[in-house]
């Protein structure tokens, strides 16, 4: 586990009071609450960034190749999978 480092965080008095009330209700320290909030935020934003990067890559691939699956084919394929049936991936169109 990496060695923790100290970071200063300035909060307005209202937000600080809210964190303190919530920490008391959860029987946690305000420090724990803020650290947990930051970790959850960073994890969520990393996932969003990965989704954005994947979307850009897919769009770029489509622009370069023209390969795509129709919405109807994708819906039919997903319906089979949802029903628990095995289904081959739909074929790409140009």
C-alpha cells in the first residue's frame, strides 16, 4: 500500500458542518468521510473517462471502416441473451 501523504482541503463552513454531522451519524471521523468521498469520486470519474475513451475509439473505428451493427440486429441479439439463450454476435454491415 502506498504511503499516505498529507493534502490540505479548504471547505466552506456550511459544507464542513455537513461533513461533521454526517461523520457523527456514521460514527466515522470527518477525515474518513472526506477520504472515502474522494476515493469514490475518483473511481466514478475514471470509469466515465474510460467510457468516453472507448466511445471515441469505437467512433473512430466506424469512421475508418464503416462497419456497424443495425439497432434491430443488436436488439434481437440482446433479447436472446437476456432470455438466457445462446446467440451468435450479429454480423457487421458496411
